[in-house]
């Protein structure tokens, strides 16, 4: 009986600290992280956006992606994470914010339309990571954002946002909410730069 106790402890320790898995069939758009994903959002290209100061005072978020992404069962939850996070950042920055459904389109109003094309993602909540540890797998986002004029659709520029968590960080790895927050910080930083021109 005593040997079972000593045998169980190393197996449990290995399971809790082992390398990242792709998880089971948890609500995901796809289970393998994109090879190009980095630990923090990367911004490319480095060319400054041409957003006029007046357009930086209003942001409309439109999210889309390929069919396997937009038809994933957790897509609505993923979109809601973006909406809520961006709304918080907008309130803090004093920027009017709303979400545009359907195809991205100019409205004839002054502002910026942020057209986010999500190539792939894996939604992992903070609670799942804490409760199940690294066995939940890694959260990631692979997206491209086009900043366009809400008035006429003219492009101000684009950015690529690629984030991923890592098994090495264990339960403290940045999950989907923190990754979306990092992206929102970058987006509102771009708008802040435009208003200070």
C-alpha cells in the first residue's frame, strides 16, 4: 500500500508539469498553435498608421475569419471576450466604441473601423488553466487587423497580432483574456498616437 503512494506522487508531478498538449476536443477553432505565434503580440509592419486624430476618437470593431473559425462553437464567446475587453479600454481612453456585425463596411461617419480577420485561435479561460493546468493546452490568437476610415473605407494601415501561451509558465501563462487585453492595449496605443499628432 505504501509503494502506491510513492508511485502516485511522481506520476502526478509529471502530469502537472509536463509539456503542453493540444487538449481534447475543448471548444476550439483548431487544436494546434500556429508555428509563427509568439509569446507576446507582434506588430508588423512597423510602418506608422495614417489615422487622422478625428478618426481616432471613435472605434468600430468588426471580426471575421475563415469558415472553420467563424463556425466554431466557441466563436461567440471569443467575440464577446474581444467586445468586453475593447469596451473597457475604450472607456478608459475616452474613445467611443461599438461592434459592427456582418461584412465590414464604412458608415459615412467619422471614426476608425478596425477589421479583424482571425486566421485561427484557441480559446482557453483562466479558470480552465488554473483548474486543469498545462493539460488544457495553449491559448493563442493569430489575427490581422486593418485600420480603415469609417467614413469611406480608406485604409490607414494594418497590423498582425499573434499571441500564444506557453506550457513553461504553467498556470500563470497568459490565457485568452490576457492575450486579448494585450492586443487591445496595442490597438488603443495606436489610436492614442494618432490623437497626439
